[in-house]
């Protein structure tokens, strides 16, 4: 088939071949290969006339985006499980299908949340820096004392797939009690992990560690603010592997710097990348990594495959395998 007969699509970054191989032959594909995302202007120009786009968290998909693409746009396939970068209501209003990539990154993300927990509890980065800086002179009976993990209480905010996977690690491996806060009851968590659903205040005050796994939306933005950190134990550790704007950076800094809480582990920040002069980076008890929770081979390949299959289904006016707005029906 000549490229004239193929759907014009734009892929906003060099995603794994597991996905690109599925679409290269089937579409007239323009793939952005630069390490940094396209600027807004370049993006809006690149999507003009496209029937499909594979977007990332870095692309704001809103009215301006849809206008720039044009009326032939059928599908936006997000290379992520989260889709807070997309105005889904606007996409739905325009009859544009939106896809995401759930499931394949659940374990990788829970592993990262747990990695951040154990690393902050045992002050691993501080200790490694101590060695690198040549400060290690002897075995220190009172040096580098961290927190125990076994038999503590984990508080999971958002008991969806990833929250459940994190709770499972904490319960199964470390014998922790599990508290959770969620708008929905999770019976599997209650029966398999003896999890107890509580209100947020109870979770914050009774948990030794708090790990957040909710979507970012108008209700959850800034939910971890000074008031939330105030309620937590002074020995508590806060883990965010979901979205940066769920916590208020300045309030987290104040809580960590004043010893209101013990430590924080962040895979996500606001903005991303975090600014070089963000005060959180000056704290020994704040561990920040660059949004890498889904960064394993199987997870990223799985995301690429799903994103490609969502795109191809959308181009064919078919239901998407992972469809965020199924209320956009199958009719062209
Ligand atoms: C997601 O998928 O939403 C992650 O944040 C990136 O993998």
C-alpha cells in the first residue's frame, strides 16, 4: 500500500520497537526521534492532518491540540497508564478515542514504590554518598540508623492495581498491616491482605509509611499538603510514585526539613523535570528519581504494544483494547 493510502500518524517520542514495529508498515508514521519532546509549536505542526497520535505525558492534549490536528483525528493513544495530560471530556465531545496502557506496568511501578520505601527507610543514598565522599572511617554503632520495615503499618492511598501490588509486597514480604483509603472498597485487598479501609485522617495518623497511588485530578491535586504531613507520625515515610502535583512541594520540604516526617521517596515531581534549585534536592532525607517507575524491559515493551494496538484500533474505528472513553462509540 502506498503511503497515500495509509493513515498519517505522529508518534511523539522514540518508544520501543515492540510498538513501532506494529505501526511502521501499517501507517504513514512520523516518529519524533529526538531525546527531548517536540516544542509545542513543532508538535502542533507535526500533528496537522494526522488521524492518530501516540502521545506521552509530556504532551498536553487539549482543545488547541485537537484544533491543530484537524477534524480527521480519530485517536490519541497515550503511552502511559495515567492520562492527566489529556482533556478526555473534550476528546469525547469531539468523538476522538483515547487509549492508555494499564496492567503491564503494575509490578514495575509497585517495585519502584517499594524500592523508594526501603531506600529511604535505610538511608541508602546518604550512606552511599558517605562512602563516595571518603567519610567512612570506621564501623559506627550509632551511624546511619534507619527505620525497620517488618511488622509496620503501610497506608495505601488509592487501592487500585498498583496500590494493591504495593500492599501485597508490604504484607507478603514484610508482614505489614495494611490500611487503605479509596473511594471504592477493594474486597481482594481486604480478603487477601487483611487490608482495612479507613478515612484519610486515620490512615495518615496510624501509618508508618504512606504510599500514594491515586489518579491526578481536581480532587486529588495537592492532597498531600501541610495539613496532611502534620497528621503523619514523625517517623513516617511518604512515597509518591503516582504524580508530582499530588503533593505540595514546599509543604513537603517544610515537613522533611523540620523533622515533621522522617523521609520521602519521590519518583514524580512538579514540575518534571524538577528544577535544579528545588529545595527538596538539598535534603538528605528526600530521595528523588526521574519518573522511572515503569522503566523495565517488559513494562515499556508492553506499554508500546498496547499503545500501538490502541492506535491501530482507533484508526480502524474499532473499540480500543484499553479504552479510556468507551462512551465514544464505534461509529465513524
Ligand atoms: C504512567 O504510565 O502513567 C507512568 O507515569 C509512566 O509510565
